[in-house]
């Protein structure tokens, strides 16, 4: 009698999956002390986010104000509706290469359309509850594309760090390096000096005062040095002019069927990277605090944040690891800290926007070089290289494809290789043990004595028992079939012990059907022992029905043939 598997008990409801963490925090009790802690944490994060948001926007090929718009609008939506208690949303360094490529091909309007479509994709991923599957991306893939992104960020800053003059800077790595080498004769010594000075300030501040805002201090001191010494260096003002003192009016990007079709691959790439980055950041926050994020709620918030960001002139939004970690270390109580951070940035834009024009681009380049150095997981990278050959192949494939082709190809190939590596390891872990000493050793100990069968009665005679250990799936089918088909003589009774088989797929089941058919033609009785209900269901669907084969609870239930 076939039993239908019951649904898991206590499945979370829609409200439990998609209730923003802001509501959770308020329900727990939120008072004036919590508000003060969040206000201080938000200010700390805003001080870090200000130079980063501008630097990321400039490196992405757009004006610095778009980075600030992104942090204000997108970050506010992430904190308001997100599923992570401490997540800080905004522009991220991981998007620099991708955004720069989209801007070069389609302009800002194309980027805005691609980001809005990516927001809709993220919204759908969250509502369909697919977010939980992001965790299955192999670790070598995340390390590989993160290191690749760090290389791309570093290469994108060479022009501003050295003060090179270029008519056009390609977005692809090799053409970019070729163009930079061709322009090396235009190197500007004061620009190099500002860049080195900024790097030295950040390193010194981090060593002497680790909790101080090293990025902002370096940018301010570099701007003062360039201004007081009258250095001939490129600044935000000389390239982009003055920043607006308020958010732009909301507007939708222009679109057509042809334009949607043109930017759709980029939209998919933005959505995938945004999902990965935001959930990785949420996991980091969970590890630092012991909290637990709601992945699908977080993805829906990220989707809405990306849509809102481009409506107000911003770029792609995602969770940011560095700013989220800063938020936690600053003593944040919950999402209100992230909302405060957005408010502080808005006040800065309204009050101190004109001062940004004095910031040297070399100083912002130094900020991004530091970010790239810190985001590349160097220890993990070399540990994977020195580890197994399979992990090294996955890592290097993802790394080089991210650098020389594009991010989505790197992640896609890395995930496929990682899956194949996992399947290979699972297949190699499957064991097949043959003999008669298994008979009866799975009878419950509560019976007192195990019903062992005398092995001397069956060795070399008419009964064979084989036990399979591990997941029996298509990857292990050839290996198991080879062992079973090496039987020189077909016995009168053949037993397959499935006690240690947690799952079986249709490929393995059909392989067994062919093997047992050959045994039956020679007059052998076939028994499947201790098959779990889910395993037995697959076996039955492959045609392994009674009375052709017989199912027993344990190997002890099989009677050896008489001599």
C-alpha cells in the first residue's frame, strides 16, 4: 500500500516570510535609548558611505551625485522593507565593472532601464521564494568572482591615480590596460602624490585609530592639500561640475521593446549579482550578531530599492558588507540606523554639496583601491588554490572569466563546474559491499539477540548480499552497475540492502531494473531490503514491482535457499 508523504509541519506563513525586520524590531520594544543608538550608528555609516558612494559612481562611469542618490533612496527602501536587521543598502564596488559596461553600451538611460528590470526580477525571485537557493552557490565561485571584481576595480582606478589623459577608456580589461599603457607618457606627478598621500593617510588612521572614518579623513586632507598647495590635479568639480543640492524629481526611464531586449541580459546579470551580494552581506551580519535574516523578504526589498533608486536618478542598489559591518560595530539596534544614514546623506547633499567639488579624483581612486584590496579574500583564495584540484579549477575558472569575459559568464561557468565537482565527489562516496555477513545485522537491538545467519551455509553457495552505502544517483550508476555486473555466477537468491541509501534517482532505478531483469531470466530471486518509502517509490516507478522483485524490511527477513 503506497503512502503519500505528508507536508512538513509548521511551514512559515507568508507574513512570517515577508514581514520587514523594522516591524519585528518595533514589536520587540523600541525606545528612546534604541533611537539614540541608531542615530549614532547611522551617522557613523553615513561618514563611511559618503566618499564610497561618490567613488563607486565615478568608477562606474556616472556622475558622483548618482551614487549619493542611490545611497539615500535605495538605502532607505532596503532598511524600511528589508529582511535583515542591520543591512545597509547602497551602491557597491562589485557592480563597478558591470555598470561601466552597460553605460558604455547603452548610456545612463539603458542602465536605468536595466536596473528597473533587475528590480522586477529580484521582486519575482523573492515572492517566488527562490532566495533560499542562492546559498547553494559554491564557496570557490564567490571567492573567484569577488577577487575578479577586485581586479576590475583596481584597473578602473589607474587613470585617476596616475592622472593619465585618455580620449576614451574601454570598459573591457585588456583593451583598457592597452590604452592605459599607451597613455603612460601623460602621467601627472601631483596626481600620483595625492594618491600616495591618501593611501598613506588611510593606512595610518586604520593603524592608530581603527574606529575612525579613514576614508573621509583621507579625502578631506587630500582636498585641503590640493587646494592649499595649488596642485594641478583633476577634481570632482573640474570633471562633473557642482553637485545638485537636492534629489531630482522622480521620472521613469524611456523604454521600448527593442531597448528592453537589448538590456535584458544586463538586467539579469544585475539581478543575479544583486541577489548574491545582498544575501552574502546579510549572512555576514547574521554571523556578527547571531540574528537571522529573511532571505526572500530581503530580495523583495532589494528589488523595490533598485526600482526606486533609478526613479530618483540613482544606479544599482545592493547590500554592502563593509557598511553593514560598520553599522553593527557602531552599535545599531535595527533598521532605523540605516534610515538615519540615508537622512544624514540627504542633509549633506543639501548643505555641503558645493564642498565636494574640491575633492581630488585621485583621493577617491585611492579609496576604491583600498576597498578592492580589502574585498579580495586573499587568504581564502590561496587556501583554495593549495587545496583540492577541483576547487582550484572552479575558483580560477570563475576568476579569469570574470576578468576577461564578464561577470555573469564567470558565475555561470563556476556554478556548473562546482555542481559537476560535487556530483563527482558524491558518486565517489558511494560504496558497494558484498558478502553474507550483513544478513541480520540490521535487526533491532531491542530484540535482545540478532538473528545472524550462518555464513558458512551461504558462502560459495546460492545466496549473495550486497549493501549500497550513499546516495545512488546518475553520477554513481556506472560505478555501481560495473560492480554488480561482474558477478561470475548468478545465485538462487540475490539481496540488495538499501538501508544506507538516503535517495535514488530514476537513472539508477532503471539501471537496477535492467540488472534484476537479467538475474530473473537466470532464475534468481531478487530482494530489496530496508528501502525507505521515498526510495521504494522511485524503484516502483522504474518497473521494479512485486512479484518480479520482493521488498523486505531487513535482510534478516530473507531466507537462504536450502543447500
